[in-house]
C-alpha cells in the first residue's frame, strides 16, 4: 500500500509505526473471512480491510467524521484478522493509534461520552468497582428480569491461598474486576502452582493492566496504569528472583506482554517495561512446561466418567498472544474430554467493554458462540478470561468456569 502521511503525524513515532503497518497491507481480503463484524453486518467498512482504508485516509489528512469513528468503534479488536493475514499486518496496533487520533478530532454525543468516562473510571479501580458490585448484589432481587441478568450473581468465595514457602516464586496480577467477580481464579492458580512447588505472590500496589482505559482511547491513563504496575513489580523482580509474572486473564496478559512496545518511547520505563513483558506468561505457558508433573498429580483421576468440557479460547489468548491449543492440550492430558467447537476462532462478543458499548452486535456474537459451545453437549464450559467468562454466563445455563479452577478441583479431589 502506498502512503503519504499528513504533516501532523508523519514524523512522530506513532506515524512511523502506522506508516509501516499500512505499507504491509496488500489488500488481499483474507481478513474478511474471519472478521466477526463483517460476517454479521456484511459491510466492508466493518471489516479490517475497509477500516484500514478509513484509517489511511485519516492519517493522510482527509477529514475525519463520525462515520470513521462508528466503524472503528464497531471493531472488537479481536485480532482474528492478524491470525489470518499472510502479510503480517499488525492491525491491532494500527487501530489503537487511529482511535486515539479520532477521539481528539471527533466529538462524541454527551450520552456515549459519559458512559465511556464512567467505565474507564470505575472498572480499573478495584475498590470502587467492588463497591458498585456489592450494591448490585443488594438490589439484584428487586430488578426486572432483563436487568437482573446484567448484574452478576455473588461469586463463590476464594479458597485458601498457600503460604509463600517454595524456592521457586512467581508473581500474579490480581487485575481490576476479577477479584470481585471471580476471586477463586487466582487462589486456584496459587494452589495448582503450590502443588508443583511454586509459590505465587501478589504485589500489593499492582492493579489494572491498563487495557480498559487504553482501549477506551484514554491512552495516557492506560499508560499510567502500566507504569504503576511496573513500579509495584520491579522491587519484587529484583529481590525475590521471580521466574515469571503469571496472567490468569488473557485480556490482561496480551496487554502486559506489550508493555515493552507501548512504553518503548518512555526513557524512564522503556527498559523495565521490556523486562516485565519478557517475564510475563499466561498460566497455560507455565503449566505446559510442568505437564509431566501435572499428569502425575491427577493420574488416578483419569477415570471413565471424564468431565465433558467445551473450551472457549478467548481472542486475546489465541489471536493476541498467539497461544493456540495449549490449554486444550493441558486439559486433555489431565483427563478432560474436550468437545469440538465449531468456528472456535470467532469472538464471543465480550471484548472488554464492547458488550456494554455495542450491545446488539455483542449479543448476536454471544448467541452464535453459545450455539457452537453447546453443540458438543458439554457438562461444563471453560474459558481463560474473566470478561469472556462473565459474558458466556449470561447466555447459557451450562456451568462456566475458568479452566484453572477445574484443574484445581481435579488435583484437590485426587489429594482427598
């Protein structure tokens, strides 16, 4: 693709990055086949190729309108197009750059602006979110059925967190909403790792990974959350010989793995951010290395009445971090009977705040995903991201859990 970027951006680091990404696109259209919004809407401007044309026009200085903003807003940033693209177009990075520019040039209506502001102030703040969550639990019984479904039920309490006692140590990110919505996920992770002689540690001041604000186009706020996490982790990395920073929410994982890139132009944080990204591992990457020890732990649980399980691989896991088939391999090798999920590459419609900001498209994607997941008649559904987990729960009566919780249950039963 030939480009001629406008003066306002062409000599900036973002402009140079955007230019390189645009030039790598050859207009082949392979991305259309895997784009969820294009499959639903049939409008090429709601496909990666169409959005790339819109972004190119904007970056070359043509007028930016609400039409451009609308089509970029409809993008899930699922990055399925990146998995399909034979030219390696880094679409996710390009859309982040472009959304930041559009946000400055096109004023939103008051309602959507207030909603976005509210989301980026409440969701990344664990204590504030937990307060609203508890209020929701109080009023939930009195809400109409339609609204009641939107308020999550009270979660099961977290189980015991093993004491720090092993020579091998790893950090874990608590995140922003997961401690309230599913506190047992990280506790289960700590128990599984403890059974492998690894201690899992929480850093006191680590919080939101920064993705919520960054993808709501408050990009400087997002970068500040990233800097705060680096400050919280760095002393522990230096003092405790941390092997890895473990992610149990793939949405956070894909972001933290990109800290090095996102903060590469910050002289105070660039080197630390690169090291933090290098240490970051999805929990599946950690456990794959330990698979023989895991199998020994659950060996006597490999019974004929295996749990029939459908696994939803989040977009942030399979397309963002490009971790494909690893969770499925771990689950099968530890005795779960996995179903075949049609169109497993497609998004469930959660996509961070997308289910709130684009409810109609999100609901259609959810319905399609539930049909696919339930086609194999599973006993349970598993996933690897808190957003997907809560979204899927809204669409099915089949129990939905994080896969690490199911693995923890299997190991615990074996010990008993």
